[in-house]
């Protein structure tokens, strides 16, 4: 898509250009209670709200200090892993349509024959082949917000933000029998109601309110870290230039300073990250009084001998590089971990901040919320004990520590001058060294290197050899398959939606899956009829058989060699009020062009395996097909009996828990 040709405009590029709606003058008052209270409508808050909106019977309020939705965002980089998450929410294709695709990365450095000029030193793929089925893309943060807001409105429990409210105080009761222990008070900011205070009580509260988080302050936490004493500028511009790579992502080291070029969506807009001044110890960037004209002048010096004529500046800012991190991401001190579960959480910039050049801020913030959302829903629906919520801080704090370490080194290398190739003792960074580091960290910047440590919800690597390409603790790396029932080519990972369900992917052994003696048949008999079956044990009465744990099977045979009706009944379940058969549980490999999922993901063909996937798309465990007790024990370690779970409150009539009795075809 091309847009912004005649000037920058916010909003949907395919919609008619109209003035943005004026926020309502009199927002509705907050209710007295809610299950989950979210403070802040940034990427983390909206991800969490979109996740919780999927669950009937869970009430959620998201409160924002601003007057209305974001119209122009600062963040823009969307990692491959985040695109996988967007697909689970159902709007990845819309993002792909509007966004700029980062296909290649170009490195520029000083010309060895003329130090005041630059030349292209290399051009490489932005992400390695096969890392994800989705590309790294660039899209205005405000558009990401738009997609989340629409998802929230369309959810089973629709959510609309409450704007014009500033958090005044937050208190947490530690009494054991209080149903809504979190009390928050908000000051209204809307015209005619300024200064009025509203109170709301919640079962849980989540602070997604940015680096100056009021929620973080109220639970006694603070960001710890330091500044790198380096100022950078950033601006989104419409410009005319003879620089040949203006529509490619570029890292430029020059004698006049360093710069990162990020082409933006629409074909014309481009973002420039520009190295500015070195700051003194404890000096703030505001004291330098840097203007947009300073940014433009610095960009021109760095691009020399190429020219840059800026026609319009859509947005600009100046910031200091720094990395800061909270000691924990919930309200429970270390000494009290064994005595009570957390009730208040912080996510995103509220608990970790860093420089924007690696494009990780928005991505990691959304992954924070994706980790927390399904856990809150599982607790509120009675599926798991509240103690599970402690895993949020443990898992995400470890990720944030890795991010801070990566960002600190990257920011330092970007802020150093390039070494003089003729003077080996010169200070600075060798551009070739920077390029090697950037390539080495490619999986981290793509968001696919994140790995959760063993815990109650992430198993040990005892059977990892059965599926070497599905590393336990890492995200489920999708691969092409063909659906058995209708021969549809698709990605297996796209069956994982943001709906709070666990997945069992059963990769069949090299045998006839229709034979009663096959491992897949034995597994299905166990899951269907055994009292120890986690599906039987943890699915509430009256729910569809896949409401909590969704079983899918992948066979080794080509799809034309198998008969759908000869497969186990559990893989052809009757669902819904009419008992209709679900035809989308079985898959076969793509046998052409080296795309066989068994080969791509290192599945042991002789034994097969079961890959357990968490609701946030991370691999929880790999077990053998015959280890029925191991599968049952994994779930029983943290899940409650299904009869204790909260029943659906959406009024839907459900068929009794059961399986398809369709005859073999």
C-alpha cells in the first residue's frame, strides 16, 4: 500500500480522510467492582484487554489518563514473534497489508579513501531464512492500538476503555477472604467532572501505565538503572534525497556521527534515529535545547555526500539512552512469596525501559501481557490455583534482564564513533564488529530467542530428542502442513488462537494410524476414556471436549493415503449444541520441496511424540506418545479438577461432554 504522498495523516489509510472523533464529554461512571482492572491503554494494556475480552464471564475495565485513543504512536517495529501473536488475535493479515516489510538490512561506514563520505559495506537479509512464516514489519503504534481496540469490542466480553481518568491511589488488602482486595481511586479529568474521585474494587490490577507508572509507585517499586549519557534524536519525515537506500533499513556509521534509517509504511515516510550530543554525568537532555532543525542538520552531515531535503516532519523527539529494570513485576515481596499470591502486576515500560533502536520496547511489552493474560483468565475461570500467577514475574523478569543486557551493548556500539581503519589504536567501534553482533543477535531482535525456564508449566528436557525443533520453553515454531479433511495447505501454528486453551500436538509414529495397535490410537483411547485423562479431568461438564485442552494430530503419511473416518473418534469430536463434527483436528505433511514438518522440526519418526503448547504459544513439554501418565501428571501438577471450574455465563446451551460417534467411512 502507498499513502502519505500529499502529507502525513494518522488513522486508517483506507478510510476517507475525516477529523478524528471528539471523545465523549461525559464518560460513564466506573462500576463498583471488576475482575481485572488495567491501568494504561498502551500496547501492554491493550494486549491484556484483548486477551481477557475473549472469555465470557470475566469482567475487565481498562482506564486511561488521556482523553481518547492514541492517534500517533512513537513505537513502530513489529518483530516476527509479535506477528505470530497478532495472528493468534486474528489481525496479522491486516497488519501485513499496511506495514512496511523489513526484508533486508544495509550497513554503511566511512569511505577509507575519504573519511567525510560513506559507502555501502554490506547488504544482508533482515531475518534468517525459515525463522518465522511472518516478516519483521514497521507500522505506527496507533494502528496496532486500533486493531486491539476492535478486537476488544468484538470479544465475548466486550471492553471499551474508560478515558480521562488519572490514578490517585491503589490499596491492596491482605485479608484472605476479601473477594475484591484491590481498591483503586481515580481522579476524573473530563470537562465538567474535573477533580471528582471514583473508586473501583478489583480482584486483580495490572499497571500498564508506562515508565512513570503510578501503579508501580503505589506498590512500592521503582525502576533501577542508569543513563548512558548519550542523547539521540528521532524524527519521522517526508523527504527528497539521493541516498540510494532510503527505502531499506540502514545502519550508518560515519565520521560525522551514527544514524539508523527505518522506512515507514506507505512508501514515502521514513524514520531517522540520529546520534546527537554526549551528555555530562547527571545532565538531562532537555538542557541542550535540541530542536528539530538540529536533528535535520545532523542527519545531513551523516549522509554526506548524499543530500537530504526534509519536506515535512510528522513527529520528532529527543531522548537519553538508558536501561532500567524493576526488581520484580508484582506486589508480593520475596519474603512473602510462599504466603500469598500476587494481586497487582506491572507490565511493559512500567517495569523495564531501554533504548528504542532495537525495536524491542513495544514487542516485549505486548509479550509481557500475553504471558499474564491467559494466567489471569485461567485463575478467574477456576482452572488453576492462584499460585500460578507468581510465574509471570519470574518468567518475564528473566526476559527483561536479557533485553537490558542486549540493549546496553547495542546502544553503546551505536553511540561510538567508527574506528579509523588506518589507525588500529583509534577509539571507537569497528563497523564490521557491529555488523557481526547484529547478525548474531538476529533471533533475539526477531523475538524468537525467548526461552522460559523449567517450572510447573514448563517441563524438563528429558524427551527433547523426540522433537529437537520444538525447544521446550521457546515459542512453538510453526511449519507447513496439509489439513486431512479438506486438503487445505496451512501453517500448523495458526491453529493456536488467543483463546486460553492448551494444545496437545500428537506427532504420530511411522505406522498405520488407523490400526488399533498404533500409538496414536492408544493415546486417543487414554485421553477419551481413562479417568486419569487430563481432558476428562480438567474439562468442565457441559463444555466442548476441546474447551480446555485441544488435541491435534499430525500423521506422517501423505493426506491422500488416509481415510478421515478411520481415524480415532477423539480426533473427530462432536461439538456444540447440534453435535457437529469438527473436521479440523488432523494434519499431514507437505511432502514436496523439503517442507515435511517431521524433517523441519526434527521429529523422531520411529517413536513420534506429544508436544504440549501453552496458551501463549510457548512449548511447555515434549513427551513420548506412550507416556500417558506423564501427560496426565504434567497437567495435574497445576490444573484443578474440571468440576471446580467456573461454568460459562454466556447463556450458550452446551452438549454433554462427549465424543463423535460417527461411523468409520
